[in-house]
C-alpha cells in the first residue's frame, strides 16, 4: 500500500482515537429519570452530522458509520423514553403498552433523516445539472431530459425494494456486526474492481478517456446501476460504492461514475429521508429537541460539500484503493472495540 495511503489512514484513526474518550464519557447519561431531549444534544448532533457529511458520498458507507457512531455515543440503547409531564412511557401505539418508543429507534430514524443535509450539498454543487434536468422535463433541454430519464430508471429498483425490505433491515441489520461484515466484503470488491479497471481500461489519469456521458447511457445500463444500488440497503455496504462500481462497469470515467452516483443519490436519499421523516418524524420530534436535529443536518451539508469536492479530485487520480484499505482497517478496529 502506498505510503500516502498509510498516512491518510493513520490520520483517520488518530482523529477516531481522540473522539473515543468524548464518546465514552456520555455513557452515564442514559437513565429513565432524564428528560427525553437530554438523550440527544448538540455534541451528538455535531458528531453525527460530521460523520454523515464526510461519509455519505465516499465509498465507505455512511449508514454503517452512523450505526457505529450511535453505538459509541450510546444512542443505540434500548432505553424507552418517558414523557417528562406525565412520567409515563412514550408509546408508538397508545393502545399497546408494550410499544415503548426507544432511544435506538429515534437514533436509527435520525440516521436516515440527517441525509437531508447531504442532499442539499449535491443541490448546491450540481445546481446546473439539476436545472438542466428540470428544463429537460419541460422539453427545453434534450440532454437534461436524457439524464433525468436515466436517473429515474436507475432509481426504480430501490423504489420498489426499499419500502418492502426497510422494516426487516432495520430490525436485523442495524447492528455493528452487520456493518463489519459489509465493510470487509465491500473492501475486497473494491480492490478487485480497482485492479480490473487499471488492467482492462486505463490507469487513473484525471480525465475521461473514451468515456460516455451520463446522459448517453442506455436504459439497460442505468437499470444495472440501479440494481447494484439495492445491495447498499445492507448497512456498511455503501450506496456510493455500488453505484460507482456500476458506473465503471458500464464504461463511465471515474469522475462521471461519481457524479452519476451523486445525482442518483439525490433522488434515492430524498425518497428515503422523506419516507422516514413522514412515518418516523412525528415520533422523533416528540422525544428529541428540534434544535440539535437541525444543527446536525447543517453540519452534514457543510462537510458533505467539502467531501464531494475532494473525492472527485482524488478518485480521478488514485482510484478506489485507499477506501478499500480504510474499510478493512475500520472493520478491525470496530470488531476489537465492540466485541473483544
């Protein structure tokens, strides 16, 4: 592994090592006697917003990182909320005394809703492409219309499978062990794709060589990328990783594969966040203060915009190797911290 990769990974874990004492210090805050809003504060929001923004568009899995962050922040505890006014449990179903709403449920919902900040970052950076697609839908921009159609086709598999699989995924896979498995499996997949791309196509050169434009993809190629995106429903896999690999497979350059992934994420993440906000938002706002929730989304917006600009430049020159090694290292660290 190149020395620059080692330095970057070492820096990442230096930051992680300095964060852990802060995270561990919050263990004592979980108690049935505390007010619900104090279970989630501005420090939690800042950490989760930063994690979401930095990892959402990198091939390292933002959901996986948020699950890990929730674990170390002790936001994944099955602690039921108590209404501070009535001193009774907050229930999902008022008629069912066993339907206690827990801190983990609220944190898992926020892990999806916070994607709204990252969505705004793409809107901010790619407003020209978004405007072009809007004009294309109105019949005023043929290229924009083709791109919009390709993105809609790529979104369809997730639109069908997402609502069906979501309850099972959240109940079975929102745990560190599932993330560890996906991190390692994804790392080896990326190393293989990276090797194939360099050998069969061309080295990463920082520019598009005989690469089709995003709007020139066929409907079959767009649908293929969309099906690969569905594998990212397993936390820790990474939606960005699967769609970028799909872009490589259909002939897109690194830059265009990443940008197609970002724009597809604009649709997919908006749908997922809206779905979660619609069905979980009222309960989440009932037990958590709105201030920290919005603050976390703002941090996600700023950090995602910075991460996107850096990622495009890095991917064009160096490929996916660094992120594969990072995933393996992170999986090992999490395994030791959580299970050893």
